[in-house]
C-alpha cells in the first residue's frame, strides 16, 4: 500500500518575491499538477491532502478548474483523493467537494467531527484514514475534544489526517498536544498548517509529519518542498520518504568573502557552488532558485565594491546559470577590511574624518555609547529602522521588529563600508598627488 501525502497547497496564491516571468511557470497550481504526475507514476493507492488546499475562501473560481481537472486525472487512474479542510479553506473546500460528484474525492470530518474512510489496495490490505476538518476559520479547541473512536472493524493500518498546530496548548488554529496524538491509537499522522517540513515522534510507535507547503510560497519557506511517500510493507508503521515536487526553491545563501574575488565571474561561480551544496543530489528537478544573498567576512574590497558587482547580477531579473535559473531577491553585506590594509587603531589616532569614523567603529564594537559619533549614528539608524517598520508597507507583513543588537550590528557593517570607501578615496587621491 502506497500513499502520497501533501499539505498547504494554497491553490490560487501567487508566489512572493519572484520575478514576474516566473509567476505562471512556478505556482501552487503547477506543483499540484506535478504532484498528480508523481502519484500516477508511483502508482499510489491514494493521495492525501492535509488542508489549506485552497488559499482563501474567495478563491473558488481560481481553484475550481485546477482542483477539478486534477482530481479527474487521478480518478481516471483509479487513485482516490482524501482531504481535510484547514483554516484557509474551511468553507470553500466543502463547496468545491460538492462539485466533484462522480469523482473519487473524499472530504473527511466536515464541521469539525471525526470521520473515517477505508481504502483497500490490490492485495486486499485495508487502511483506515481518520480525518477532521476546520469548522470555522479559527478554532481554539483541540480537535480531540470530539472523541476519536476507532470505529467498527478497524484494521491495524490506521492513519490520521489533520490540519492543526502541533505541540500547543493554546492557539487559534486547532491546538493539539503531543500526548493527544500519542493517545489517539493511530500510529501515523499527516498534518497541515506548518509550512516548513517537520517530523514529530510523541511516542515510540507514533509519528506525526508536516509535509510542509507543497511549493514554498515565499522566502520564509526556503529549501526543498514537496510531498511524503508513505509505503506500508504490511506493517502498521510504514516508511515515510520525502518526495521533492516544487521546481522553485527559495534559498538563503551566505558567501564568505575571505577568498572571494570581487569580479562577476568569481561571484557567479561561488554562488553556483553554494546553490549546488544547498540542494541535494536528488533535487536535480529544481529549475529556479530565488536567493537571499549575504556576503560576509574579511576582504580587501568594501561592501560597496561587492554591491556594484551584485548589481550587474540584478540588472537582468533572471540569470541562466547552466542547469538552473537564478533570481536574487535580496542582498546584504557584512564585510570587514583586512587588518593589514586598514589598521583600525592606527587610523583612529588621526583627527580627520577617517579617524573619527574609526573611533566610532571601535566604540560601537565595544558597545561604548559615550562616543558622540557612535551614539549619533546608532540613534539615526534606529530612527530610520523604526520609521520603516511603522510604514503602511510593513503593516501587511508578520515582521518582528529588529532588536537593538541587530540594529547595532547593521550600523557597524554600514560604518565599515563607509570606512572602506573613504580609505579607498584617500588612497586614490594620494596616488594622484604622487603622480
Ligand atoms: Mn497553510
């Protein structure tokens, strides 16, 4: 008996932070098509969907066609789809389900009551799937407040399908505590809601998996995304294997600047290598990568020199790097000068602008705010960060305010960038004068 489980498809949503050329090629809809292809090629006995299949209640029309055609393809291949509704598709999924008449689609636990459905494989082995659907957009009670009974004639092979917040005593999204999963009498759970893949083992004989969003939906959902292949080899506790499905991956990449030449070719090569390292060998299907790049470490070149090289990179939204297309979403710099090139204590002895800046950096690094320049710089950066955080553009984002330590760190990085630029200008001036 083989099953393919996925969660948090969010059909109808557009991916965040990707170049517009990619909007059609890489979408939750595309991942759903690819999931169906995989289910058919693996000849699974069922596809399981753990909620948030549709992005929002008002996405009926966006979701209707894709869900219908996908379920129809699976039905034609004699693969049933068994789903529960999550907090995003509480009403729209039951509505959609009612239009899938004649197709092999089972929505379990509508209205927040446990329900089960048996499937039987070609060898006659029977699996019982238990499910519970969100009755409203918010649900502050544990789904287990409605007792979960095994039902008549329950087979040994049992699986639970649930959209919930695992490991929580209180939450607006169906909080479930680990002991409730452990005491359920169901050895394997497929959960939805958390978009980052996770595995929990509340007991020796109980596992609960979050497959994570089928396709990462924004830069917060980085790494490889896909589904889980569940293989019962006659055992109540099957093997569970991640199956990459998404063809676009968000990656956070940090490149050390110590041995990095400040040239586009060197940067491209280092970036390619880092992307290859981040994606396992079995992820060759990743076609598109959205990168948040951080350059950090010591270098003979300042942040602004590196920034110029990276800008050449971002002129074209998408770079074709051989086997993959890459888009830079964000780039940040945390670069320190080489001590043999810029001797900070020595420069700080000077009374010119460079000396003042060097003194401020030394003070900032020591956390000494008696230095008036250091304290002014920090106050100015803090004011700007707070103003940006208070702007309407940030309102829509679940964005924790930067803490004081992070602001201080960024101020130091920026001060070093300025120091490097000033130092270089002074050298150039000196060379000109010498000539
Ligand atoms: Mn979700």
